[in-house]
């Protein structure tokens, strides 16, 4: 059964290791290198925060929802 997972953040999480190395963890859900960020979140920068979008390959589709926005 397909699942719709909502990601409200469009920038990665920055994690600093004890040795000082910095990692960026995907928060948008689009990275092809999960859990690490590959820059895919840049595709989400012009999204409206009140709309719901679905991404498939290189396409973005705005969808209507029956669920209330939080």
C-alpha cells in the first residue's frame, strides 16, 4: 500500500560530529543519497507552505488534500 509522507522542512539538518566533521541530513525527503542531503531540497524552495506537493522523478504536482493543514 502506498504511503504519503509529509515533509515540512525544505533545508537539511546540519550535524557536527565529535571530530568536527559536518554532515547534512536530508529533511525534504527527495535526496537520492539518504540519509544524506544531495541538494534536492533546492527544488522545493518556491513551494507555498499552505499547499501539498508530490514529487515523482523530476516532476512536481500540487495536489488537493482532504486533511487539514497544521
